[in-house]
């Protein structure tokens, strides 16, 4: 597994899209990145607990 550091702005966009129900493959296509399901899960957990990413 390769660690990829994403800017906060990318995380905010991804979390907001996911909260609206956009599938991860469509999110990745939209932002032209390859965010892993594990990363999204971690960011969603952080968001749900802190309202920040």
C-alpha cells in the first residue's frame, strides 16, 4: 500500500461528494485522482467525529 498525501481541499471535496451519495469511482473520475476506499472511510470517520477533515 502506497501512502498518498492529499491536500485538505481535495479531502473536503471528496467528503462532500460522498455525503451527497456520489459513488467513489465517480468521485475519482471527477477529481482525476485515485482515492482509495480506505482513505475515504478514514476521512468520513474524521468528519463524522469532528466536522473537519
